[in-house]
């Protein structure tokens, strides 16, 4: 590691009770460690106490190396590996962590969203679109996939089918069976469709016009919002990519649980990942350095 970070020499001078003249004459070109060692050797009790605190006193490290300055944080972070940088992410505020998503391009965001668990992706979609909008924007093959899914109870579909105007259901039934279905009630029409063999039943569902499919899917989805997870992830990202811009997408991603956002942020290059971490609380930042990376503190002190 070749860490170079300016220490707060004025703070060091004050805490060691050394005059400005003496400090300039004796220590202008020495490291923090060398200054403290030299003063301790001369019996400076403040230096002796300070030497003992350097590895345990978070506030001291923050003041000594001015870690409240994001530039100083960045100088430290850029020397760490991706694995080391990842250790900071769980300790960050969600809002600060979320800002890192703005570093991704729209295309990359879509790929990241596709890799999310379905629930997280759908929650994001609900931030961008109403349920009605999602259904209307879904391509026909996705509506077919939804309606023919084995995850949806057949009786639920038949119940909601009764909300479709009778003439449209009758047309579908006649198309599948070749027999007239005129004059039947909504209940009888849905019952007859339910009595079709499995292959004909699926064909009937897919034979509805897009508008009727949308009506049926939306009716089912409003009763069971988790069924919106039956749509393919790529279908969602295609809609998002077409209808929304990157800032809107990032804003909507605020509903994604932190653990998944952390995994996304880890995909940033180290320099950008470091920039994200500079926004974290300074006390937490110093604590992580001292607890997990004492060698970084030692390197700062010796330079």
C-alpha cells in the first residue's frame, strides 16, 4: 500500500502541547508516528498517552486525519480491494447507498433489475406504473403466460371471466367447440369453458382478444398482486427501458431491499465504489477502518 494522506498537523501540535516554532523546526518533515515517538522519548506525557490511543480512539483518528473530508476518505478507499470496500456497504445509510445506482447506465440497470428476485422487481415496477398500465403495456405472449400459468387456480380464472361481456366469452367458446353459445349467461359460459379438456381450455384463454385478456389479467392481479410476478423479468425491463429514463428508474429502485442494492453497488469499478462509500457516516467509517483494517491506520500513522 502506498497511502498518502495529509495529517492534521495543527491538531497534532495542539494535542501534544508543542509550540509552533518548535514543531516547525523539529518535525516539519516527519510522519505522525515519528513525531509521537520522538516526543514520547523525550518524556512528553501527552505523546505517551497519544501513542496508546492511536489504535483505539476513533475520534482521535477522525481529527488527526480529518476523515470528515470526503477527499481524505477517498484517498484511503482507493487503496483497498473490492472485497475490502464491500465491508463498508452494510453500514451505510440506505439513502447514501442508493445514490450509487446513478453511476450505472440505463442498460446496466436493466440487467441488474432482471437478476433481482421477482418480488423486488415487481415492487420496483409498481413504483413506476399502475397495475393497469403494466397490464396494458405487457405483450400478448406475456398475458397468455399469465393466464395459462399453473400457479393460478382455474376456479379463480373462471370466476373473474364472468366480468367479461358475455358476447366475447361466447365467441371464444364457439371458436373452440364449433357449437353455438348464444344466450348463455356469464356463469354458464365460464362453466362450459371450465369443462373443456386441458388443451382446449388453454386455447380458449389465449383466444380472447387482447382487451379481454387485459381485463381478465388485471382483475386477477388486483385480487392477488403477487401474481404480477408471473410475468417474465425481461418483459418488465423492456417496458421500463422503453417508457422511463434512468433517473426515474433509480428513484423507483428505492423500494429494493438493502441487501440487493449492496450487491448491485459491488458491481461498480473500485474508483466509483470508493466515491459511494465516502458518503457514509464518518464515525462508522473510522470504526470500520480501526476494527477491520488496522494496517491501514498503521500506514497512515507512519507516513
